[in-house]
């Protein structure tokens, strides 16, 4: 496995029904997660999540991909160079 990287995964949830699947995935990768913050934006009927993770790039990309494939969910990652 490659060297660990610090990253933030930004998630926008437009389909509330996907929330339990997101939480399951985050629990599955919980050993790598440093912290998370979720903000419900009721006026727009969306939720915005930020997840800070310290893991190999492959793990970060896999988690982001799995989350991004969920219905009504968009996920993007910003990785540090360290």
C-alpha cells in the first residue's frame, strides 16, 4: 500500500434516502477518519458533509468513489501533498 495522505472528502447529499449508506461506508472506513462535519441546509433540501481522512490514496479514492456512486450524492476529494 502507498504512503498515507491527508485529505478532505466533500459530499453533497440531495437524496436523503442515501444517508444510511453514506454512514455505513464512513463506519467501514472509520479507522482512517479523523473527523467529520455535516450541515443540513433545509432551505435547499440538501446536506453538506466534510470528512477529514488520513489514509493511502487508494483507500481515499475508493471511499470517494463508493460514496459518489450513491443515488443523489456527489463526492469530491482534495488531497494534501504530504
